[in-house]
C-alpha cells in the first residue's frame, strides 16, 4: 500500500527522465497525500505528455461521488477485472514520477514506525498508475489517478506486505501503450522490483501529518525500541497441604 510519496526534484529532472517537452512548473514535494494534485506522465498523440491530476481515481461512470471510496491504490493482480479500474487499465495507463515513498511498520505493541523508501541509486523512478476522466452534471471535468501496488519484495516485506509497482525505464513505453512491439503485454510490468531497488530509512513521526512537507521529515532516526513484553504475573504460592505431614501429639 502506498499512501504517501515524494517527488523532490526540479522539473528539468523529470523532463530528462521521461524525455518530455517542457512541463508545468511544480515545487519539490516531500509528503504528497491522497486528494492532492500529482504529476503523471501519459500517452497523448503518440508522445509522452505530463499532466497534473488529483490523487484518488474517480471512475468515469461514477454517479454519486460521495458514495465512492478514495481509490488512491489499486491491486495490480486484479485491476484488469475490477469495474473501477478495468477501463483505465486497458486505455488510460500512466507513469507517476517519484523519488521515494513512505510506509509504516506496525510493531507488536501497536506502535507504528515510519520508513522512507528511497531508490538505492537515487534519482527519479516511475510508479505504474491508472488515470480516468470524470465530469459532474454541470460539465466540470476532473482527471484523477491511482497507484498500482504489488506484493512486497524481500527487503520491504518486514515493513509492509504491499508496495508500489515500479516501471523500469526500458518499459515506460510498453506501459503507456507506445511500444512498437504490439505483441508485448503491459502485464509484464506488474512485478515486485528486484531486491536492492530501495533503501529503507527509519524516520520520525512528522511524516504522519501531510502538512509537514519539507526535507527534514526524511531525516534518519533511531527506530523506537519496543518495550519488552511484561512477564506473566506470578501467582501467590498456595499454602502447603499438610494433611499428610507429621503432627505432634
């Protein structure tokens, strides 16, 4: 599951990674949360094009917006069949640029330790995403997106069981449907990334609030040690059974 991520670079870094024309300016973001605007890369007129959309997919057929859950993640294993995602999966796949994401490890005592998962090699990576276009009854149009998740790889599994699908650079066009090899299947992308892709950094609780959006939230901290389990309460010794004991006459 991916409920927070970062894109802390300059626009020219994204342009270089995705070989795109000049994109709309946006500031570095360190704590992007659902419902906020996010940058995606999608196919338009046979090219990669950037767009700003809302994080949290609204299917185009939605009638009652208030009744829809916040679809900021979608399981990659079932996205092609689920009603909310199957249309976008076929026709509206996208890349979501990122420089890392956050996950919370739940301890035995219920305390959650946040981690920042950053690419071991640095730079910009791309999550696999889906986007859709929704219009209200007044004709107002909004584009939205969701991040596809997969089973965690070995390095992330101790922290959380799910993680974002990371699209390798060589498969950007395959995922976007721009690949010249029409026989290739987009589903080839939907695999856990190789071990060693990310470095897990324990961080402080400031990331828990989306209002904290500065580099300091990614600073390494010592993980909070869990309190050792309390020993079982000792029972009071029962008085000895003296019925068989010698008695003085």
